[in-house]
C-alpha cells in the first residue's frame, strides 16, 4: 500500500511499530509557501 499526501509525498514501505527508540534527528516540514509546520522525529530504531 502506498499513501500519498496531496499528490506529492509517498510512503510505500510503512509497517506497524509500537516501540520507538531515541530521537536522533528531526526533519522540519514546510507548507508550499515556506511556513514551518512542525517537525518529524527520526528515531535510532523502532520495533
């Protein structure tokens, strides 16, 4: 299954997970006008 957000972002390799590891990075997400919308956490591991 591939989820598409507004025809631009696709995720085709998603699987269920429930135990996140430590956040090691963060990726900021922007609107089409450049306004910061928030951050996506990047974990060391998720199982």
